[in-house]
C-alpha cells in the first residue's frame, strides 16, 4: 500500500506543535500532527499556569510575547478557532530595584508599539490587587490591561479540532515509539502500526525533542508549582520574591517555587526529584512575601512541572537540518508566545516548500534560530 504523504508532519501536540500545525493548515498545506497521547494533555502544556503577558526582560522574547498577547487577546479578529482560551484579567509585573531601568525601557518599547502598559507604584495598585502587601518593596509595577492567563490544554484542543475541520490529520494516542527516518525528498515517520511520509518534519516534542536532536544545546529544568488557598488573585510576576501567581479558582492560586533542578544532558525526566516538603515550603514563603499580613497562604497540592530550556533561556526555533524544523526549549515562559512562534514558524516552513510566506505580521525568528545539529535518525 502507498505511504500517505503530507507536506508537513508535526511531532508533538503541545503548545509548540499545535499552533504551527494550525497556521500551516490554514495556509493550505497538508499537515499531520503525531502525538503520543492527547493534544495538550502531555508534557509542560498539561501543567502550565498559563500567564500571558508582553513584558519580558529579554527583548527578543518581548517581541514574540507582544505578538503572542495580540493573537490571544484578539483571537476572533485573527481568525483563530472557537472562543479565546485567554482570560483577560490584566497582569502585573513587580520589578526588583536592580531591574528598574531595563523594565522602564521595556515598557516604553511596548508603548511605542501601541501596547498599553501602565508604570505604577505597587501601593497604587491595591484597588486591583487587594491581596498585595502595602509595603511591597518593588519600586515599580508594570500593569498590562491586555494580559491575563490562558488554558494551554484548551488552546491545543481547539487548534487540532479546527485543523481536522480544515482537512488536516491528527494522530493522537500514537504511543511514544515514533521514529524519524530520512526518505527521498523528506522524512518517514515510522509508527508502531504504520508509516507516514512528509516533505518537512517539525519536531515540537517538548523534552523528547532531545531524543530526536541530541546535539541541540538544551536541558530539562524542573518547575514546581504549588496550589495555595487563601486569596483570590490576578496573575502577576514578582521579581523581588522571585515567584509568580496564577489564579486557580475562587480563593486559590498557583505559586511558583525557585527549587529548580536541572537534569544532566540525556537523563530521563523520571530522574527529576518528586515535589518535596522543602519545595512546598519555599513556595509558601514566597507567597507570604507577596501577600498582605492578613492572608496566611496554605498549600493544597503541587505539580512537579518541568520544561525544556536553552542556556540563554530563548527557544530554539528554525531548521536544525535539511527538511527538519524544530520548535523547542520553550522554557517556563513558552505558552505566552506559542501562537506567535507557530505563526512565524509557518512562514519559514512555507518558504522552504517554495511557497510565499502567508503571515505578513509574523515576528522574525532570527534571534531564536537553533544551532545546526545532526538529527538522531532512529529515535525510538
Ligand atoms: C509548571 C509550569 C508552569 C508554567 N507556566 C507558564 C506560564 O505561566 N506562562 C507561560 O507562558 N508559560 C508557562 N509554562 C511554560 C509552557 O507551559 C511551556 O513552555 C509550553 O507548554 C511548552 O510546550 P511544548 O509543546 O514545547 O512542550 P510540551 O508541552 O512538553 O509538549 C510536547 C508534546 O510532545 C509530545 N511527545 C512526547 N514524546 C514525543 C515523541 N517521542 N514524539 C512526538 N511527540 C512527543 C508530548 O506528549 C507533548 O504533547 C509553564 C510550564 C510549567 C511546567
């Protein structure tokens, strides 16, 4: 029987893979998503708190994030499918004293692009943030009214459902025994019970990207996230207490801990330490540093989150070898720019297939191009 041929096969149905697959299908390409489990249900995308914001201390990420917020916040206008998975609650970034100049410059850049950012003193934010300690030490708070928090699972599911409606193929529950082999004019994607062929393979497999591209300079870092009860919050990042809050329902919120562990290069994620009492206590202390004295945050549970990182914390997006594109190392900040990355990546993939880049407003990916590396052709 003839092997089914696609223009593009996307390996991985997380926040990196689903947007690029959708933007490619929308541009008229024959696309297949291959996912071991369920789109949005595996890896970091199943664990994220999902803060969506434009300000980022790294200018390259700020550019991607700005486009990312615009796509999330103006979802219908951009023709994205279904209701927006973003809750536009607003977002606050509490700046540490040593970063005040960089933050002010970043806010100015965003304002020049027409994106509203208010520069305020934390004490003047107490009406929107009644849970905040009035004597918070940050000298500056950046308030983004268009920011908020989104649901990564829903985002992935809406995109793959729409991709199928556009004639694309989604192979969920494909199992983790997925091999990539060079084929004439492209790649064979060898599954336990069948083989597909694609002109271009896009590897967006989260931590498993290391198996396909072992030379990609990336590593896995744990990101514990602790669910607290005690306050109804809006999303924030606090540089002074080195933490972040994401709303998790009435009277509860997620709080980031700084007890991170980096895995040795090829170690499996099962080697990451389980959530410990020390991690939970670390998050509780950080939360207490943000909240006013009348609130005593109590841990309710924890997520042993992890994600793929590069040394400069930037994602690795681009062709890693001929016909082999990767969207990897999205780090603990990847959800906010996943749509922008997918849109821009779709342009590069279309051009490689001899087509015109379809998305005129997409970002440049020059600052996040991956180092060229040899793929592992027989990944199992
Ligand atoms: C606890 C936590 C909190 C976070 N909070 C935020 C936040 O507030 N804001 C923000 O912007 N970002 C946040 N992030 C980061 C964000 O969630 C990630 O950057 C993003 O989800 C990464 O998406 P991904 O598709 O690259 O990887 P993943 O989500 O890991 O997806 C990879 C996919 O590949 C599949 N796969 C596995 N093996 C294979 C294989 N062999 N072949 C093919 N596919 C395979 C997996 O099943 C999975 O579906 C957070 C992350 C964590 C862990």
